[in-house]
C-alpha cells in the first residue's frame, strides 16, 4: 500500500503544477519546448549511466562489495553532473537566491 501512497503524491504534485505549466506554455513557448527537449536528453543521459553500471557490475554476487560501492558513487556522480548541466542550460525565469 505504501507504493500506492507514493504514486498518489507524485500524481498530486504533477496535477498541482499543471496551471503553472500552462501559463509558461502561453508566455514562453520556445523556452518550454527547449526545456522539454533538454529533459528528454537528461532522461537518455540517466539511462546511459544505468546501462554503463549494469555492464560494469560484477556477474557474481557477494564478493564484489568494493566494486559495488565504486559503481554506486559513479552513478550518483554521473546523475548529479547531468542535473548540474541541465540546470545551467535550461531557461531561467527568476534568478537563484543570493548566498549572503
């Protein structure tokens, strides 16, 4: 049942963001299209990282504890680097908060 709860929260968050997405689509269509394309590329990037980890994972279980930790660090760094790149190239509508 807790999987259903997580699904309901995700769907509720998506539905709550729909009015803002419609407004952004009306005011800046080119920026919205660029954001959608870049998000799609990011999903492909994450998929590529997962494929690399699956190909590099040890075939036998148990003894590869050190390699598993290394691969976990690799995939987390890979995903966070992609997210950082995505934040840099997606159009901004507000400046990020200043660090005092």
